[in-house]
C-alpha cells in the first residue's frame, strides 16, 4: 500500500525547525541523495543548454527498448516516432499543457518516465529529454512523474515558480533579471547618483516648493522594501519569509549559506500593472505565486488524462474533489472582491462582449510576450465556430443529464443521477478526465474551451503564449473566474436536485456546541523573497567537476498575509466519542452592506479546516490554531537552500533527516483570510461537529504536513460530500441544530507601510524591527 511506502521514505528537505537530525529519525542514504541531487541539477536553468558533464553522458542515448518498461502504449510509440521524424515540439517554442497537440507528446514523454522499470532507465531518459525535448514539455512530464511514481515518494523538484519564474513575474522584472550583471550595474548606479542627487522641484497646489532627495528619491520606492542601490538587501543578508527566524537562528544554516553572494530585485504589481479595470486592484491576490501554484499542482496531482484505476485517483474521489476545489477558489476570490467593495463575479456569456480586459505582462521562456485582451472584447470575433459548437454542445449535454436525472451509456448501462454519490460522474465530466462515465461520447470539452479562449485551433502545433494554456498562469485573468462560474453552476445545479438536510440528518446525538471564541484576525502586507536564480545571466562555475552554486537572485515582493490566530470551541457531549469538526469562513454582508441570506450565502463559505477529534463525556474546550489547519502550508524552503542542504549531506558534512518535508499540494496558509479593513471587515465563522462515521480509515502516522497522499484514499476524514453541510440547499427551519454554531467576527488590516508615508523622518533606512514582529513565532 502507498502509505507503507511513505512510512519508509518520508522525506525531509529541511523545512526549518532544525537542521540537526534527531537520533530517532532516519536520515537520507547515499542513494536517495544522489537521486535528489540529480533532480535539482537537471532543472537548473532549464531553458539553457545542460552544463553538467555527468548528466550529459547519462543522457547520451534515449532508451526506447520495451524491455525496460513495465508498460508500453501508443502514446510512447507516437512520441518515439515523432522524435525519429524530427516532429517533436522544438526547444525554445512555447509549450501549452492545454494545447491538444502538445499534450499528446507530453503524455508520451511522461509514460517513458513513469513506466521505467528502474532508476537507471528513468535517469537516462530524463537526462536525454533535458537535452533534446522542449523545456516546458520536459518540466511538465518530469513533474508528473516525480509526483506519481510510488518509488519516488519524498523526492521533490523545486517549486514551479523557481523553475519557470517567467510564468509568475512580469516581463519588466524578467528582462532586468536576465540582463543583470553586478559589475555593470554598480557603475550604472554611480552615474545615476551623480545625475539625480539634487534638490527636486515640486509643484503642490500651484505653490513652488523644493525638497531634498539625496537619501530617498521618489523613483527609489524599493528602498521601502529594505533594498539598497546595488540590488543588495541593506541589512538582512538572508531570504525573507514568514519563518525566517527558524533558519537564521540555526548555526548550520548560517554556515551553509555564508559563501553565497545574494542579490535582490524588487517586484511591485501595484506599480507595474496597467489599471485596466476594477479587477486590477486585486492583482496582489490574483498574481500571487502561492495562489497560482496551488491550482497548478492540483491539476498535476489529478491530471485529467491520468486514469483513476492505474494511478489510484478514484480513491480520492478525484472528480468531486476537483469540482469542489473550483467552487472554493471562486468563493475565496469573491471574498477578496467583497473586501474591496466589489460585487458578484461577472457573469459569463458566449454571446456578449466580456467587460474585463487583461494584460498579464508575462513573457514565455523563449522571450515571446503573452497575448492580451482589451475591455469589452467580443469572443465571437475569435471565429473557430467548430470549437465553440463542441464546447456548447458538451455543456448542454451535462445540463440535460442533470435535468433528466439519469444517463444511459452506449452499452445500455443506466446511471442514476439522483444519487449524491453521482457527483463523482459530474466532476469527471466537467474536468473532462478519462474516468468520465461514457468514453464513447468522451470529449475534451475542457481543453477545447481553453484553446478557444487562447485562439488555438484543434490541430495547431505552433501556439502563441496565452495564460489560458497553462494551469500556472490562467488564474491571473478575470475571465478565468467568470468562465469557471459556468463549471460551478453545474455543481450547484446537480445539488439542487436533493432536498435540504433535515434536522435529524444534521444533528449529532448528544453533542452540543455551547460557545466559540476567535482570537483577533489581522491581515497585513509583508515582504517575501522568491528564489529566481534560474534567471541569472552568469556562467556556471565548476570546481573539479563539482558545480559551485555561489550566486543567488531573489525577487522581493509584498504579499498578503495574516497574523496567526486560533479559536476555542466549547463542546458538550453526553459520552466519549469520535467526531469530525469542520470550520468555515463566510461573508456577512454584500457589497451594499446588506445581510446575505443563508440560502444564498452558502455558496460563499470557504472551508478552513476539518479534523477528527475524540471528545470526552461532559464539557470539552477544543483549541485549534490556524497553523494546524489540515490543508495549508507555510512558506517553502528555497531552491538555493534545498540544494545546499542536499550537497552538504552528499559531501558527508550533514545528515539530512527524512521526516520533514513541505508538500506541494498545500494551500498557502497566508491566503486563508481575505484582506481586512482598518475599521474591521465583518465576516462569520461557522462550526459543525458531526459524528465520525468511520468510513475512511484514520492512520495515526499519517501527517498531512509530510505527505500529500495522492491516490492513497486517506486524504479526507470521512465520506461526506465535500463542503458538507453547505453542499445542498438550506432550509433554515431545519438547519440550526445544537451541534452547529455561527460566530460573528471582524478582520482588521494593519497598514505596514503607513509609518513610511506619514511623517517618516528616517528616509533611506528600512525599519526591519517593525517587520520582525511579523516574522517571529512569538508574535501571536
């Protein structure tokens, strides 16, 4: 069983707590370290030629002999034929995971990686593909293989935004980073100082005035981020993130990082974006790296072309889980809109112009800019009516199936769509995954819709970069949220067929929630450094054949975060028993200040937490911290740090523990709260304590912070519908049972830059002490 493998191979790539290995923890052996070293090096500057001699030798020949694979299918044959004929997508071309012709080749390459009988075959093909195969296709197939191979549990790749920063940062930053040379830059700054260190003339309300700008210039806004004039962090010489204190107080960490020359470059979306429409005000959220990478990894974990039986995905209720995630993403986005006074997500129509234009300002790794869309752009001007007809026909088919209440497959099998568990069929259909209920009528409507929005024809091979063609970029566009409302509409249309939960169905016999208290909720903007070393324009240095990683580049950016918070739930039970506690956060008022009725508001609640708890007879005070929420993760260890930890262990200078990891599948903890208001943004918590039904086996040693559990069947605590009890229409006369509890709270926002623009007297100096309050575990 997969879990058994995990217990033997849980990996830790140094998430902070301590880099010294406890005595009772297994450490990485030589074989593991060699494999991890290979994976880190093979994606280093992936768009550049491979420079590691040992890997070049390994990848000299492509292994295509069927005897080396546990399975050999048509996709592998077609990939190999395309390679022999010179018909693979060339290196340097844009790769779109949702371009039909690109995906077919990527699927074949993935199968060569996934079905390799041993590490040697896998390693040879990966090294070969790194040299010969398109960069985007290579990373896509490799990421899938590392996630899904049972014998690779614990091995990881750098985060996708570290491999391809181009898909997460705007072109202005990418161009500056790629041409950055410290020696040249330092001279340029010297000339700039001589030119601009003068009194600056200012006209305020027609009154002439002057102010001195030697120490702080208006164009030097990045000084407010603690950066000096030479791309150095002025005072702090380590990457900033919310758990920095855990790293910099560790002597081993300091010794490993002391010889690295670190450079920083500022990124500020509020300055770099063009204000197209109201959606632009949300750029700090929709452009967030964690927000976009979560969607990317969800669609890697449950890739629509991977069958559930082979990869165990059906155990995780893959269709329902994917559909529920879409619902939660839209609910969270709507929450952020409300915090800005915006209303409902704009409705999508195939026949009318779409109000919100968008320019991502992204460039592909080949230097080609992404396409943009003007405000009130009419989609029908795309043409491609054949694609449009297929998409609309697919949607009409699912609407009819839900309305009729049943579906008869081509072989005469009848599926009852009036059963709650049939949501799995609906989810599979909406994702267009291969487990859909009738493969005879199976269509890639989901892929085709993205191709349609990106103006890519059914058989196109050359595709212009567009955010809708890759999972890591599409959530930046407001059109994503409007179009995905169509998908969520199907989700709720299905659930409307079921009666509201009754009092008896909702209650937990003998259990009553007596009270709930929530600590202060505060959001703020903090600083974070993302590792973009893959962009460095610098020759690689090798010492006696060993790669010397002595330079790193970080992108410093402000992002939304919140203080840690906790809640106390007082539960009274008439006996000792296991229960499941679910916690949701929802809005209270709409954009006009009107209370949203619960029957309408149920679609807007975001699930924060769920866990199994053993209550005792009598009163129980259950304390739960936001840092314990089951599906969230903190900031990840950077590419640079991970590589140096592995190499230190590889050289025998450090023992790498195998019990600490940072799962790729987690949602960013810092984004669970919408941006608050200075006066307090009114919201409400919802708690429900339900009986534990024992339908999902609970493993005492299953830790969500270590292991995503893809295909294990142990990711969820019970078999209740996702979103329970908000998955069905609500009858308020039946809904308020003793084991549910609503708590009104407010989210406050702390303006962390306020001190700089209100009578600040220390221009040119950054107040790190102010930020230390937010970066320390002692600030609660």
